[in-house]
């Protein structure tokens, strides 16, 4: 099985990851049927699956694929509760983006 990276990103990076799987941590600001809006240093429209159970006002980690319209099709979501330090989460995003060689795998299964 080949190794594929799932980088941690925030909303302002979505356009650089269209068609790729990503991890996003943000605050659920609104739930609308089969979608949710997350604040992850900007707004993320998350298209939820039936197994997703999030609560407005709580933090959430989503793993999903970035669509061409910059929404995220959620494959897995985790409600993180109300006590999330979003500054730490954003710092992790910044560090993993700054040091991609340590965190990103290429499609051949080796590290970049």
C-alpha cells in the first residue's frame, strides 16, 4: 500500500490543495443539514457524511478531500469539545507547512 500524506491546513490554504486529502481543525460555527461551517483561520464549508456528529460551538477535526469549489468532502470527523486551543492548532499548521520535508510523503511511498 502506498503512503499518502494528509497535510494539516487552514482555510486560507484550500486553493493549494484541490483534489487532495487534508486535515483541518476549526470551530464549528454553523450546522446546515449535511454541511457545516468551520472557522479555521477563515471559513471552511465541510460536506458531512452520515456518520458525522458535530456540535455548533465545539472544535472539530475533519479529514477530507478539497473540492474544486473549495468545500471539503468529509471522510472522517472528530468533535473535539469546547476546550480547544485554536492558536496551538494554527501553530501546528504553520510549522508543518514551513517544514514540509519532515511531514509530507510523495506518492511513491517515500519521504520528500
